C-alpha cells in the first residue's frame, strides 16, 4: 500500500506569501515523483491554504480529523518562518509521525520580497512542539531543499518510520502453543505489549492439531503444490509433506480467523512426536510473505521482526536466527545459525526441505522433517532484538553484513558469518549477556537501524539502544 502524507504549510504574515503557493506545488510534485500520495488543506480553507494563527490551526486539526486513517504521516513544511502557535494547535492530535522541513534561503534573495528565515522558524516550531509533547523527525539538512538528493533520502526514511509506527500501533501476534518448556529465556510481559498497541492471542497446540486433522482436502492439496513450488526436498521427506501441508492450512486459517499479523510457534517436540515434522518450512513461507513467524514462541522478536520488515519495505522477508558461535579469533564477526525457518527471499537459489539432524539424532530418522535450509545471500543487514522487562519494551539495534565466509566444515542447517559494522562483536556479546537478552536476534536486509530506533523510541515509547 502507498504511504500517504498530509501536507502542512506554515506561514507568518510579514514574510512573502508567494512562497506558500510555490512550496505547495514543489513539495506535492516531488512527493508524487517518489510514488507517494498526499492530501492537503484546501487552498481556500485558510489564507493561502497555510496555517499561521491558532484559528487556522484549528481548521487544519479539523482537516486531519476528517481524514483520520487516510494519512500515515504529516510533513510540516516551512516555506517561510511560519508560526509555532498555529502549528501546535494543528498537530497536537495528529496521531502520526511529523517531519519538520524548512526551505533554505539563497544568497541574493534576502530582501523583503524573497527572504524566508525558515531556519529560525524551524527552531521556534520544534521548541514549541517539544513543549507540547508532540514528537517530530528532522531532515538531514536542517534547511532542506525539496529538489535535493538529501530530501529524497529523508522522505524515504520518513516513510519507513511511518510504516513501522502504523504497523505496530495495532499489531496482533498469535502464540501457537505454550512457551517452549526448556526456554525460560522467551518469557514475555503481555500487558507491557498491550499498552504499546501490541495484542497477544494464545492458542493451544491441541487446537492446531485438531485443525490439521480436519483440514479440507482441496486446501491441503493446494498447500502441497505450494510447498513443492517453494522448495526442493530430499526424497526421504516425501511421506511428511502431507502433514506439513496440513499445518500450513491450519496456520493460515488461524491467521485469518484472529486477524494475526505475526505468529510465534512452539516448534518442538510435540510436532515431532505427533506428526513427525518440524514446522520450519511453513514458518519460512510466512516470513517470505512478510508475516513474521518466530520459532520457540519468541513473541518479543516476532514484534521486532515486524519492525525490521516494515523498515526494509512492507512485505520484505525477515528471519530470526541464533547468535550461535564465535568465528575463529575474529573480534568483529560471529556465526548466526538456525535450523531453519529462513525465507527463500534470503537464499541464493532454492532451499531444501530436510530432516532436522539434531532432533533426528535423539528421536530417530524421519521424525522431524521440515527444516528449510540453504545458502544465505550476502549483503548488509540490520540486526535487532527485543525483550519485555518491568513493564517496559526494551531492545537494541545494530548493523553489519552477511559475509561470504564459510562457517566451517561440518556446519549444518542455515548459517552465515556476520560481520558487525563497527568491528566490536565482542561488545555486542557482552551487552546481550549483561542486559538479559536471549540468544535470538531478528534481522532483515538493509541498513535501517536509525529508522527502527526513531520509530520505536520517539513515536511508540520503546527503549532501544544502538550498538
């Protein structure tokens, strides 16, 4: 879905009003060229369709209220100095992120008919927005020309912030099965989530298994075909494809019934003992569709996966891996691994459906079919994790890359050597251990750490460290 911005133009009467009309045309056309939609106050609703007085601020506030749900963020544009009082009245109940942009003055255009003083006005507007508790985002260049390359980057960054905020304000996570019994590391605080707009729905695995047994034959056949087209499989796995397809049908039905945006699944050992499968490939397919699916009932990181996916672009593939091994003596690298539910959009070529070698060792062959393995695409990634503690949502975000280095002879599952951008992987290990983070991290392609932090901290009230 397209991101839509509500445009706000500030004015101050003793500055040239001709700048307002030019700004409206310039900003609207520039945003349209990026593929975004806009809505604006009618040009006749106030003087020049801008906001100067508190009364005009009320008119704009009514405009936003009438268009509630139709915009994802507000761009507060200052063609001239603008007026801070009208801006606060207009935006104090906007309910969406606000980007503050000020047009730059130009040498030779500093007379009374061309001078803007928008830099000064931006300082004043930001000061009063802060006093009123209205959060806002700044442009890279404090005085920002809409024709500039920097402005284009700012708008795309702001759109990502808007996607995250919108996507997590009314977010439903389904927990399928009880917390994985041996893992107290994945305990969560549902009430802390609820107070930040994240609703958690829990279902017992008996419900999932009942749906699997009673799944419609046509739906199962269709899911089998989807599985066959999604990944290759070892010949030994053929007899378990029906059970995997039944699980896929059951999970899809649960997602539809409860309007879930994400799931966290108890992935062992009932699936193995009752059905002879591991649910990894079904979770992989969800992750590839942009529906975050976290293993081992890791609800915290199912939420963080959503934030990372929205930052990368709505529907972008996401994954959860273990921070699993050191890499030789390197201080800037580590091996990330899982067994795995990696989406095919992250793989070089097709993945392979296989038996789970660790579980097969203890349970026997063909008892844990369904892991989805492959070789990861190299490239830059954003890595993050979340925890709930003392009623708060706390997390960290960092950046690095999936390298082309080999994790080592005999390595199984899907894994990669991660290189941390700042070279301090040991610092990340220590931070996670000292602050009570589990061994899981969520990640998505792209360098979006600042976007994730800005959205979660400034607009949603999380506490996020940048490492």
